[in-house]
C-alpha cells in the first residue's frame, strides 16, 4: 500500500497499549478509567474532575505486511465488528472460542487525538504485546456527509465507533439515534425548539414506511401504536378463522424507558404519552364537549411530578418513585383510559435531605404561592428557609423551572382531574401541616418523670395542631409515649428526645405516603376505563435510574435491585430469548455473547440466602439490630463473587455489591427500621381523631388497619409485611406484565455528569453504553431479525403482494396443506419484486432443437441450448432468503429490519395502488350512476321542454287567433261605430226637418183637440227654399 494511503487510514488504539508501546523515553502517566459508580461518588455539580475514556485516535504510518491495512489489522488484532459464532454454556451465556493470531505483524501509528495524553506521539505496535480488539479501524465520515441514523449501519462496529458517532450527532443537534429496535436518547439539558411540536408529530402520523424519517421518541411511540394495531388486525383475522383462538402473540405493547438518574427518562415518558394521546384523539370518532380522556391522562403528569419528584445532585426533576402507566385502547385505536401503578416512594427524603438537593416539589410550590393562599395555612410570612424540610443549600432548580409556574400547572391539573375546591384545600392543608410538623422540637420533662414533652415555646406547635385538627395534649401523647400490650394489659412507655424525634419522623413520612397513595388512587379513579371494554394496552415504564451516592442505604439497594431486574429483562428479550427462539425455529444464526446479571439478582433476592431474605429474617427477631444483619450478610455471602467487604467495611457495617453499572457500597444503618416501616399506634389514633381534615381521618384508619395486618404477618409470614417483600412482589408482577407484551426500548443517556448543555464526555457515554449492554444489542440488531410473524399471520398480511392469486378452497384456505409451502411461495414472489429484474433473454426458435435460420443466425445450436437453459433457470430461480433478510422457521417468519421496511413499503404501495384502483372503479360506477341519472333527468328535461314548447306554440296560436278575433271584432265595432256616426250625422242633418214635422204634427193634434171660438187664419210664408207657417193671427 502506498504511503499516502496508509497515512489516511485512521484507527483507534487503547491507551494502555500506547503506554506500553510508546517510543518516547518518558511515558506519560495513564489515569485509570473509573466505573460509573465510582465516578458519581462524592462528585458535586460543576466538578472540575475529568473522566478518562481509554481510547486514542491515530493514523497508520507504516505496515510491515504488504497486504491491505484493514486486513492486516483484522489478522493481527482481530475483527470486533463481526463476532464469531459462540456456544451456549449451561447458564445460557455464550462462550467465546479462542482465536489464533498471526505472528510478526507490526504497525507504526501516529496519535492524532487532541484529547489524548499521547497526542502527536509515534508508536510501534506488535502482536506480541496486544490482544484482540486493541487496535480497530475508524469509520470515515466526510465533512459534508452526515452520520448514520442507525448504528447498525456503521462499517466498523466497536466502542470507539459508537461513541464517536453519538458525539458527531450530538454536536449536530441530533439527540436521537437508533440501534435497530432500540432508541438511544441523549439528554441535551436544554429546550429543543421545534423538535416536539405538532408539525413534527404529524410527520410520524402520516409516515407509511415509504419515506425515511430520522430517529425520534415519536417514532418509537408510533411503532408501538402501529404494532398494536397490526396485532389487533392479525388477532381479528385469526379469531375469524379459528373457533377457539389461542394466539401466541399479544397485541399489548410496552415502552421501557431506562437510564441513569438525570438521563431524561421522565421527560421522554411525557413525550410518549403526549404522542399516544394526541394520535388517539386524532383517530377517535367520538368528539366530547367536555374534558377528554386524553387531556386528563396528560394532566396527571404535573400532579405526580409535584408530589413524587425532587431535585437531586444528578437531576433537577428526579422521580423519587417508579410508575408504570398502562393506556388502554379500543379496536379503532381510540384511548379509553389509563391506570398508574407506583413503586417505592422515597420517604426518607422527607426527614433527611442531602446538601445540594431539595425535598419534594410540592412544598416549594406551596411556599411560592400568593399570600392569600398561604395565609389560610399559617404560611403568609414564611419562606422555605423557615422550615427544616426545605432549608437546603440549593433552593432553586438548575434547569430554570420556577416553582410558581409548576404550582399553576399543579392547580390546573387538579382542576382537570376533577379535584374540587374542598379537596384541594384538604390536600394543601396536609402539606402545610407537615411543613410545620418538621419544625416541632422536644425538651426534657424537667424532673417530673422520665421521657420528654413537646416544646411549648416552638412557634410551629400551634399551627401544627390547628392544621392537623388535634389538641396539643393529644399530639404530645402521640409523639412522646408508646403503649405496649403485655399479658392483656396496656403499659405506657415514655420516649426519650431521640425516640420522640423518630416518632415524629414516622408520623410525617407515613402521612405523606398516605397522601401520595390517595392522590394516585384519585387520579386512577378519574382516568381509569370502567365503561368500555378495551382490546389492547400500551404500557410506559418510568422508573428510578441506577443510583450510587456517598452514602447508600436501603432505598438505593431497592432501586438498584429494580434496575438489575429491568436489565435482566432487557438481556432476556434482546439476547437470550431472541437467540433461543432462533435456535428453536431452526434459523441460521451465530450466537453473540451478552452480559448476564442473574448472579447479582440471586445475591439480592434469593430465598433464604439473598440480602433481602436475610433482612426479613432479621426483622422477625426482636433482638436483632443493623449490626447483626451486617454480620449475617458477611457470614452467609462472604464467598459470593459479587459481594465484597474488607476489614474497614466490616468495622462500619458496610458491604459492596458489584452491579451491572459498577460497584456500590451500602451502609446497613436503619436497614431494619426502614424495612419494618412501623408507626406508633398512638400516631394512627391521633390522625383518626382529627377535627379539621377528613383525609387525615381516612389516613389514620388505613394506618391502623395496615399496622394490625403487619403485626399478624410478623407472627405468621414475612411475605406481605415488610417493605422489601412487598417491593419484590411488585417487581415480579411488573416483570410478568412486561413479559406478556411486546417491548420497545428507549435508553436515555446523559452526555456529562455536570448536567450542562453542549458538553460531551466520552468516558461517561462509554460507561453507560457498556453497562447497559448497548454494544452487544447493536451486534444482535445488526444480524438479527427484530420483526417476526406467525406463518399464517404473515400469509394473511402480505398475500396481497403475491404475484399470482394462490388457489384456495371455498372456505378461503390454501389448497396446499402445508402452510410453510404457501409461505415459501409467497416469499419467493415477494423477493422477485424486491430484487432488480434480470436482463432480457433473446427469444428461442419455435422448433427446438432442430436448427432453423433464426437459430443459425444466433450462431449455433449450442448457443441456443445455453440460451434455453439460462431461460429455464431464470423462470424458476432459487433465491437465498437469508441473504435478503427473510428466514422461514418452523412456525414463524423472521424479518430483518431492512426487509421488513421493504415489505411494508411494497405493501403500502400495493394497498395504495389497490385503493386507487378501487377508488377508480367505485368512482367510475358512481359516475355512471350519476350519468344515468343525469341522462334520465336530461330526457325528462327534453320532454318537459318539448311539452313546454308545444304548449307555448299552442298558446301563441291561441293568442294569435284571439288577437285576430279581437281585431275583427274591433274592426266590426269600428265599422258599426262609423255607420252609427254617419247615421247620426245624417240624423242630425235631418233633425231640423223632423223637428218641424214633429212640431207640425203636434200642432195639428192640438188644433184638432182645442176648439177655437173663432177661426184663426194663417198663411204660408216662403223662407228660402222652404215654406213655413207664419205666426198665428186672426183673419180680419
């Protein structure tokens, strides 16, 4: 290889190898890489101490082997990217076979890592001083290209490659990275604008596997939801075909959010619930006018955070309890309700808070409220420095969240969940009473007897009694005396100041624990589904992370035991069950070694020999103390590989347990008291007599009932009486519930211990990856099959991708009796669609093998035979399903993620094409119906138009005839009028003559009738052409 090529070959080298092979005369001092437990012990915020990773980056200057540099590294130092096949031992773990190295190989490497102590040093590394995996190839990322979204796509897979890839993505603002089915989430310790808004949410809603979206917590939530819907569909098809369905696959899903304290588990859980609730509301067909169940489920988060979260050295909003939220869904995907289960509330925080930490948020939120609210609880002029519970060194949160804002969110959440004003007042009254109760002090009895009494001069005494609704004397008796029943008689014992203080602390912790359980039950009563039957559930687990402090007690042992249990479940699902199922189904597979922590679980919880069993046994005996418990642990478990106790630890009653995340030292102080969790009977009776708060009366009755059951349990059995046994039982139920679901994993990582943004500590990330088994999980995901279906379910789901319709009986079942053959035929046809089409083969002559002009033009008969054989081979190809990512087992079909995505893409395209065709056919049919209807309407319109035209024509003709008739009549009238006019004119012309004639006639008549005494004479007189009579005169 050329020198320029070798200089460009980048590698990663272990620091201890560089220290041993350095050519420099003065070797730098190497710092020991600390495990996560040791890193966190004794370190505060903004610590200047720097963790050391243990790897350095360099480039190869010379190679003694003449071959390829990459092959030389694999030959000399081993190939850690592809793990060789392993055999399983009796415990189920993989055994790594021995490998033989080549001799004589040497590399000269120049260290080019600014963060390394060996920067700019030239070293020569040989095989004799190294072991497999000490020198590994680096992945080349150009400045313009982006890092892969999925770590299984890395060319070289090892710890430095994963750490480097995560760092590059973190610098680019990409906090989510996939490792096959597992999502890695780096806590940015800041608000990421635009990363969780509704627009981003919609992209994952409408993602149909045809487009590649970047890794996101929404993608994991969407995958859980879509897997649930697919399983519901598959179970529905199975139940329709089988009379008594008993399917192996459940539709229930579970999202397990894990990681160290401060890694961002709580925030991730809220985003998952937000996505599922919003998607459910989008798919729901019923619209409610009031508060929806989705809103109520989301509003439960601020309530539980206020009462169950607190600031610790490693997290400003650390969950001090574990919760498992089961969201129930209908067959259509609508959210019906939810149920919240809680685990192991940290009660010791109420009485002892470490410097730099805070108590539960609700105390600070109430003290930050308005004066009008605080006045009712004797808190008007009080601040957090006035109470022992809240007077810590760091009162504010480092993440910038204000207590006033969270108090408003708490009130809004209570209102949404249906807490009325009286109920809210009672809750905050109890919180204020506990604040004042923490300040109560005691003084000696003053020579009037043994024991102590309440300090009457304490200003918090009166508010405490008023808020609790009890008298001062009753409170004094409850806290300073203890009543013992002996031989049927009750004996009162006066307590010392130390014992009375412990009684006060027991009352305080028990009251707050009862209040927390009441709030959880109240929330469950509101959001639980009691009306509609649900089909499937999606569980979201948010539980406390692994803890290791300067002083670790009973709580840390239980918390770390829970994390060990979850880690075993993770190993069981990702490694053990996965590989066992491959072997059972006859899948071609190379077994991968994985970490097994069963021995740690046996150390803690084994019957009769485990630490918790020994603790329960010590609690049963009244004479045992914390020291006797420690001695019992030393004598019983001294030979255990995971337990260590040196002389100094034995003198201080301490021991160290080597957990999967590193060694943790525990002190046995107060182990027995915390495990018993006893409350004086007088304290429960005190709460039962409360006159100011109904909740306190209820709490007192519940405490008395639990105390009596515990005493009976101590006499009979410890399985249901101690905290350890109850917590162990809860974890078993949780593990059983998770095993019945399809899990989806989100591993939260914190990039630094100081909880500040834009700081990436490679050592911190590497330790978390190593402790959580991420590297082994990536190897399994890289060559594994995360998606699997029952053979019949696979055929039912992907039969639409069949090139030719399979022959089926009348009942719809395939004619081929062997379902595996049907599945193989289906897979073969699907593979044809996934692979590129082969090149076209020249056509053959019709009468083969007789030569013909067409064959002679091809060259010879031999060529025609080869052509025929080639065509026959291509007509029936024999595909290697395993190389494509599909394997058919005895009862299931296994798919790698790439093959599954390709099948889903083909299925989506085929369904989209079929939907388009169906839509076209239906639209054509509807169009023809509309056309037929329009034609009928058109014909009817034509007939109506013709009838209207005929009617109009007839009307016009009638109007014309009528007009003509009217015209004739008018003409006749006119003529008649003209005749009449002419007659009138003629009459008028002859009127004078007629008048004369009439007058003459009248005169004649009158003359004949009147007898004149003497005749009169008249004469005619000519006037023009006429003759008229002259006037009367007498004839002389």
